[in-house]
């Protein structure tokens, strides 16, 4: 089993190399506001943010 650090680096590579720019921008536009909010209570968990990003990727793949 590979470490989560290696998995993260592989995922980052594929995110930047293979996702179309419009999909990346949609993901960033969806997730970035959560990081700009100072209220930690309103910020979704990392798992919820990953699910949001996966939903965007899946919906783009269906098109």
C-alpha cells in the first residue's frame, strides 16, 4: 500500500495535467470561498470538499 502523501502527489499531478482548465476553474471557484470565510464552523470538512470536487468532475465527464 502506498502512503497517503504519495497518493496526494499523484492526484495533484493528474489534477493539473489532465483536467481541462474549465473543470479546474469550476472546482477552484466552488471551494475557494470556503477558505476565504473566517468562520471555521461554516467551513465544510475536507471530506465534504473532496466530495464536492468529485461531483463536479463526474458531472463534467457525463457531458
